[in-house]
C-alpha cells in the first residue's frame, strides 16, 4: 500500500465513523477501530521509509576487510590506498576525493612518469559509508574535511597537502577550503557538484540549472534536500524512477563521455565493494549531505592563498549533462582567485580521458 492510499483509508475510516453513529457504544467502537487503523498505517509507513541497518565491514555478517585502514578519533575506520613515490621522499602529497557511487580505486589515473618526475605521493581513500570505510551517521559538509585532515595526520603527510576531488568529491574540496585551508598546498575541483541551495546563486540561475536535470533527478535531489528522511524510500521504490545517476542511465552521458565509458569496464573487479555496506549509508547519505543545507556557501569563501602560496583550479566540461556547467562558471566569476578551466567539448567524465589526469596535476603543481 502506498502512503497516499494509507492516508486515504485512515481518513475514510474517520469519515465512516462520523456518518454512522447509531449508538454511542458503536460510535466508540468505530473510533477505536479508526485509531487502530491510523496507528497501524503510521507504523507501516514508518517501517517502509526506514533504511535497513548498514552491513559494517568486519562485523559478523558484514563484508571482510581487505584494505589498510586508519581508526579515527571517534572510532570510525577509513580505508585508504597509497601510490606514487614513498611519502618520505615525496616533494608533493596529493589526496584524491572520489565522487558519487565510487571508492578509493576510482582516483584519477596519474601516469607513473608524472608521479616520478614530480615526486608525488598519491593517496586515495573510501569516503565514509563507501567500500571499507565505516558509515558516518553524522556525516556533514564539515565532518568530511576533518576526516581528511585526520587521515593526513595519521599517515604523517606533514603540514601541507593537495586535495583533488571529482564530482561530489569536488564539492567536498569546497569544505576543505572552508575548514582546513591552512593545511592545503593547493586544490583542484573536477566537474564539482554544486548545491542549488547555496547562498549567492541568482534564483533564475539555480532554477535553470535545476531544471536541466531529468525529471526523476529533480525529484530525487529535491527529496534529499527537503525531506532527507524520505531519501531511502524514494530511491528504493521500484514503481517510480529514483535518481538516474544511481540507476546509471546511458542518456546522462554526453558524446565525449560515451567514448570514455569503455574505460570504466576496469571498475568491474571492485564495483561490488562500493555499495557493499548498503545504499543508504553510501549513496543516499551522500545525496542528503551534498544537496542538504550547508552552513557556508563557497561563494562566500576568501582566498586561502593571498600571497600565491598555492593555487586553486576548477575544471568543468561545457557539455556536462550530469552537473550543470553554469553553476561552476558563476562561482568562478565570484571567486577570481580560482583558476577556471572550461573544456568546451568535454562532458562529466573528462578526468578519465587519455592524458587528462597528467594535465591537471601539472597545472596544479606548477601554477602559482
Ligand atoms: C538571470 O537574471 C539576470 C538579471 O536579470 C540576467 O542578467 C541573467 O542572464 C539571468 N540568467 C539566466 C540564467 O537566466
């Protein structure tokens, strides 16, 4: 039964009570009956919208732990993956922040020549709730920045490191610029997701960008923002479409993206790990935070490098059909200290295009 029909049946039960009141005792019975119906339908509704508990890695019925992990101060674990040159010898340390429905293996592929030439230690990690990192029920736009700082400190990365984030990971780079700017050597945002409800967007602009989404995504994103408690239910019902990004519909990819898609076949061996702890703590909570109410807006940030101690870059494809370019364009107009690179023919997946990761890293490490 749907929520709507449950409400109707409870209401008609009440109406029924009013119409037929032959005697006070049967009226009492009807009242009791309608109360029982009301409570039962509320309980059923509540049960239907509750996500199941997550399957925590390493718990008795949970997935096994195969990665290296750190234990954060609050007891949660973060799984990570190191590559490039050993950190003791590295000239630069880069932390990659993966996007939606992804994990530590989805870090953009920097070539071994560039890793060697620039002396890069490259660190990737599973964001909370993905892969082998424990879920974080209190996850927020703020908490993730401090998770990253703690990861860097526990692994001994030293005072400064770079952050590079793709898509929803790019959105998180704004959190790093807000909460841990003093720890950053530089930052790159790749096709970053923008939150339509951030302060500072002209309403016609955010409305236009919002309306560029498929109708099902307008709904999914709207639910994540206005009724986050309904997000699990909304995205798991089978009789209407939830987020198209969760369902991976082909028509959300541009022509250039479609050329890159065959490369994603390499994700096969670890795809099953990504959501293994449950879709709620991975995908749905990601949407609830990404499109929730933020306590700051990127458009109000100040330049963390007033003396050019580092640089901040944002790349966005003009033909991105998943994350509208218009919002990135606008933010970069407001923040002249962000180097904006608009790629005229690229879609959303450009960081996976041949050679692009090297271009991004060279720009990040050499520009001031
Ligand atoms: C929004 O309105 C402003 C001012 O009226 C206008 O300059 C701008 O082009 C509009 N933007 C969009 C995306 O419609």
